[in-house]
């Protein structure tokens, strides 16, 4: 019984804090767009400041996404957020930070504290030329249902990521040209398996540098063509660990993609259709290269007022450094969003993903969700959803089924 007391106090404190920031005399929200639900930022001198607090309580039937050792648990997540914006003439500068804190009632080794901080700028050189720049740092953990390693760690694997990107957006007329470059450092921490042996993840440490270009032309009709190109080079600090030393495969690789398509906006329909080709080539001949047809499609449809149906399909080449293999990801998603009334939104959706690895592994992931968002006023929103997630894999003990129920509340300070 003593283990339940801290969790109860934690939940009570968070709910009390959300009630404290709630304004009972505020106007009820009349628009459910997530951008308009938030209260206007507070002004402190020449700065615009927004802050918030999100509390979520989950019940999950398989907290470790395990094939054989399913454990249910209650999970409490508290996420404070902060945004500070400064506008200088036509230039925008924004600092954003968040710190998700996750606590488990029974499986305390699953507890995590993560953090994100970013500084972004949008500098207007002239009316037709903007210069975006951003710097970010993330401290996170690999989620159990996303970990594809055949060896289960006692605790979630911790990661650190530093990311910087910048470029230009040029819009002289209907022509839109965007060029963005990035540099990323990704670092992993080692862990222990369930039987106490060491799990080496530092061999996944790598740096990634690349460019992304998109050229589009906005015609007077409902159709607008575009071209997109992407390339990057990943350099790993070490060869993979072969059980005794870092003498395994070297996973340095180059990625390239070219895509051509159209954006469309016709009455109640909008979205895009595109096709192209992408490649992923390793420096090490021991790893199989991959080249494949790339597809991307999105359709947004508003069949009736207050409703939206979104359909998405994609097919692309990707890389999984943990199992040292490139793979083709084929993904289809359908979402239904219906505004029952001004303060109540219902959502439901389903996603099907298929991962076909060059190493021979084959995974299929199914996910379905139904939920609701209820707006008390511009300062308080309540959320609830039920999610079911399942993975079928031809690798032993990599299947799992996880069902989750979530209730939450978001308060703006």
C-alpha cells in the first residue's frame, strides 16, 4: 500500500494545480480549432509568454510491449510547457521548452523524465526572402512499442539529440523555393537486459547532415505542381558491437530522394499526390542497399459542416540502425474528426504500417484509436481516448498487443 501513496499525491497535486489555473468566469470556447482554443499569450515587456500544464492518466495492459511478459500498470504523465516569443520588426524569435515526467504505479523502472528546448528564428531579409533557423536539444527515451531490438532492456533506453537547421524560403511571385540544411547529433545510452547482461547501444551514436529542397508553383487553378529533393549522409562513430568489441558492420550510409507531385484544393477536397524514387546506400558491402518507388498521398475531405476525414498513404525507404538494416515502410492512415458541438470533438482513426527489411525481417503494425476532446473554456481542456496497438513480426518474441485507456486535462497558465 505504501507504493500507492506517492502516486495518489502526485495526481492530486496536478489536478489541484489545473483547477487553480482555471478561470470559472471565463467565456466558453466557441471554436474548437486547437490554435484558437488557447488563451492569448501574456505580455511581459516586449515578450509574449505562453505556459501550460498537461496531466494524463493512462491504464495500459502491456506496459513494456512484451510478447510473453505482459504487465498492466497505471501511468501518470505531467508535462509543463513554456513558449516565449519576441518580435523585432518583421523578424520572429521563439523559445520553446517542455519536460514530460512519467511515473508508473507498479513498474518503477519504466519511470522517465524527458526534456525539450528549442530556439527558432524567422528573419525577413526582404518581402520575398525569409531565412528560417532553429537549434534544438532533446533528452528522451525510446518508447517500448518502438524498440525493435530483440533484447529487452530493464529500463527504457535513453537518447540525446542535438539538431540545427537553417536555409531560405524565396517567394518572388507564385514560385516558391525552399532550401533547408540540417545537422544532427544522436547519442544513445547503454543498458542492462532482463538477465543482467550489458546491452551496448552506444554503437548507434551517429551524426547526420543533409539538405531538403522543395520547389512549387501556385497556379490560378486548383492544382499546383511541386518538386522535392532530399539527401543526407549518416556517419556512425563506431562499428556495431559484435558482443566483445566494436568490430561489427559499419553502418555509414547515404540517402537520396526525388519526388514530383501536385497539391490540390477543390471545393471540400484538398491534399496532395506525389511519386518518386529514393535510395539508401551503405558504405559497408556487408549491408544490403535499397532503392524503391516512393509514394505520398493525402486527402482532406469535409463532407458536412463540422466534420473532416483525412486519408494518408506513403511508401518510402528508411533505415533502422538497431537491427542494421534498411527497410521499406508502407503506411496507410484514416482519421475522422467530428465537432458534435462547440465544446465537444470526437475523433477516431486507424493506422496500418508494414516494414519490409532487407535483412529478411517483416513487421506489420496495427493501431486504432477513438477519443474525445472537451473544452471547459480557453484555459482548460479535457481529453480521453482508447488505443489498441498490435505488432506481428516474423522474428520470435517481437509480437505484442497493447491496449491503453487515457484521460487527461490541459491547463494554460
